[in-house]
């Protein structure tokens, strides 16, 4: 990975930059970029070579965002992310699931918002959802509908395509946390290697390219953390993944997606 200009994407010379291990670590690049750490190594940038510890800012982020304060909490949170349990529990993912259920049973590739809301109402009644949960899923379906339109307008989602899942959020977080856990002193190499294998397997089973992963990640950022329809979580995520998709120093332009040659 060479370039004639400085890049904010930090790649350690001591970490993998090719092969399956590197492709999985690259999933966490959007979060590594936000924390100004190496995407491919737990070493701390700017410190003496081989230094593996977390900055004050990263420690605060791990505590505030994910409530990671111990080895047990790190293991628990990372495992949930690897399995996608975090995103599956969110009403926004349920909204996408309802749409996919309808489209899979029909010959159509598109569902307008009125039909989506009707399908949600039917699904809610059939599954015994209470009114509050039904209302939340409907509101998030509307938000997802507009978020996808914005992704298309920003050339992050090809016209006529949709975001099937926001699992990219959990996979990116899990990949980042394997390295952050080492900086915090919570991770051992054997556990990290097992996690990396599982992350790669799950990523390859759902996504086929960095572009589809990027759209899923950007969608999740606004659906989980933002307002409506475009906000700082959305614009920040789009800026990060756009850079990763285009920068010649980026692992996303140099390494195949997990499971791809």
C-alpha cells in the first residue's frame, strides 16, 4: 500500500496487509479511522514500536459506547457483535426483515413505503406485537426508506438496490474490538484468532463486496445513532466508507472482501 500523499488511514508495517486475516481486520477500518488507530494491529500509533495500550480517548469510548470495562464485558460484547445479536435485537433490522419477507414471496424487487407499512401491520398482528413496538418498526421503516434514497443520491447504493441487513455495523465493531481488546489488555492471541475466523465466516456469508458492506454500515450508522433523515452519524459514516472505498492507501482498495479472492 503506497501513495504519493498522506492518508488518514493508518496501516501498521507490523500487521498483516494481505490474506484472510487482513481482510477481516479491514472490516473494522471505519472505527479504526475514527479512533486514529491502526486497522491491522493493536499497536498504538505514535508510541514506541511494539507498544500495545489504549489512549484515554479510546478507553472512554469503549466504556461509554459499549460498556466495556473488563475482560468479561469485552468477550460478551464482541461475541454478540460477531453473532449479530446486537443488530437483530433492533427494531430497524426488524423493519428490513419485514420487507425482505414480502419480496422473497413475490416476484418484485421493490416495495414502496405504503406497501411496506401495510406489510409491517400484517406482520405485527400475526406475531402479536404490541402497539408501541409496531409503531416503532413502522417509523423506522419510513426512516430506512428515506435513508436508502439518500444513499442512492450519494452514490453509495446502486439505483434499484436495497440494504438487506445492517449486520455490517456489528461485524465492523467486532473486528475493531479484537484489536481494541488487545490494547486494553483483555485479549489473548488465541481468542482473537478464533474471533477473526468467526467474523470472516459470517461476513462472507452475508456480503459479497466492500461496496455492499459500506452501504450497510452507513445505513446502520444513521438508523442506530442518528436523527432523520441525514445527520452527523450518517455523513460521518459516508465520509469514512467513501474514503476507504477510494483511497489507494485503504485496505478496501487493496484487499479482497472476506471470502473473495
